[in-house]
C-alpha cells in the first residue's frame, strides 16, 4: 500500500499535480462546502465530541480572558465558542469554506452571540485579510495539515499577532486516522486516483517546533497526544471518518463515480471491520517577541 501511495505521489509530482497548490486548496474547499457529498453535513453530529476534546486540550491552562482572538479555520466554531466561554472578549472566526462559516454563524445566533462578541470572515489562511499586529492571540484547530504552504500560513498568523501575543494550534500527527486512511486507499479503485497527491500534510512534533522557531516565535512548546476512537461497527467508523474529514478526496473523482466508490469503501470498513481509528494530534504554542 505504501509503495502504491508513493508511486502515485511521484506521478503527481512529475505531472505537476502535486505542485498545483491552488487546485489542491480548491478541492479541499469543495469537500468542506459539501459540493460532492453530504458527509460534511454530519460534521457536528458525529465529530463534536472528537473536536471538543482536541480544543479543550489546546486551551488547557491558557488565559484568554479579555482578549480579542482570531480563529483560523474555525469550521463550525467548536474552538471559537470555547474561547468565548473561557472569557475572550471577541473572536473573529475565519474559514475558507462558506458552508462551514455559515454553520458557525447559525450556531452563534442560537447561542445569542452578537457581532460585539463574534464576527466572521471568509478567508485564505495563506493570505490573511488583516493588518499586522492586530490580535491579542491567534488560534487554529486541526487546519495546518490540510494546507500545502504550511510555513506561509504560520507566518501569516504570526504577522497579524500583536507583540507578546501567543499562537496556539493543533494539527495532524503522522498516525492521524491511519487505519481509516489505509482502508480507504485499499478499497478505492486505483485507476481513479493514480497520479493524485492527496491534500494532506501531517507533521512530526519536531517539524512543527522548528517551523514555529523559523518564523520568529519564542518560548515554543509542543505536545503530542494520541488516542483511539472506538466504534460499534465499521459502518459507524466510516461515517465518522467521512464526516469529520468532509470526505474531500472524493472531489478528485468523476462525479458519476463518487456514489459507487463511497459505497465500496464503506463496505470495506464493514467487512474488515474497522473498529478503531487513531487520533494523533500535535499541540504547539509560541509567543511573538
């Protein structure tokens, strides 16, 4: 399986697909906009507990009272609303996906948060639409591993951070969703994905620490957390995997093939069965001098 994945990545590099970062970002956006499947519509239903656990770990012991924060890649607002609950005076929620941002807006309305506490901006993390030195703190939850130009994203988050402010992120470790990714790759028809470099860039803890230092952050701290998500059957494992990742990889397939391929992969999860999926998270913090 690893040989086939590496072979496909090599073809993607030779043909230029692996370097077309604009197209890669667009495919990820389409997944989270629900443009090819409805998996993302179950994001909170099946992933709320999962992402809340990660968000609580990221914010443990961190003081946000009275601060104005930017949440880059806010999704449905799971991390953003925790920031408000912990005393943030205002949170700017930014995301590339219009669908996810709209879900965040709806939840803010239901919770009674007005524009004085929370605001929204559709944005590209590689080019943040804010002045430099604007925010007291910047956060980002499980986004960095889905962007091709990671150093540029981190540089942008540091740029908009005030001196003395802290950048806090969670991102994907190298074992993240390993069992699910392996099963999906085994089951998918190889002719449909040959030469496709999937839009996923997990990192080692040392790599994230080095990246933070490279962009000028000090007092850098990292931590790796690993646990298993358990499921009653393979179908539930697949549904969790597809909804929490928005199944963005299907955007690369011919539209008429997606339903049958998704059914085939889900059936593979059931037959195995896949009963556990690894969560591998890197937490990282750094202060702007």
